[in-house]
C-alpha cells in the first residue's frame, strides 16, 4: 500500500517548527520516559511477584515496542518529507540523451 501525503513540503516544515509540534514531542517524550521507568522497575517487580522469565521478557518486549512506536511517531514529519521527495524524483521525466 502506498502512503499518500496530502500536505505540502512547506506545510510539513511549518508543523515541525510549530509550538503544537513541540507540545506533541514533549508529551510523547514523557510517555517514552514513563515506559523506560517501567522497564527499569521490572526486575524488582519480578522478584516481589515471583514472575516467570517468559512474562518478564514479554513485558520488556512490549515496553520496547511502545518506545519504538513513539520514535516512529516523532519521525513522521521527516518520513512525510521523504515520501514527497521520493515522489518528486519518480515523477521526473527522463532526460533525452539525443
């Protein structure tokens, strides 16, 4: 499935420089820090709750996946810019060598 970007390059760059985007970044970074704090407490919780190795690893994998999802969300403006750039390059007419 091809991703369609409806915004222009200028609109995306304006978003990246906006206060709203900075607020979104701050919120997502806070979530990421919360996930990291939760990951750091897993070993203590596993000891107290007598959790199995499998459940600890599953929890760690879940938290890692959440952090990677946030990293992707934070990169979306740049991903959109790259999609627009790639589309621009593929839509160029081939030059005539004659």
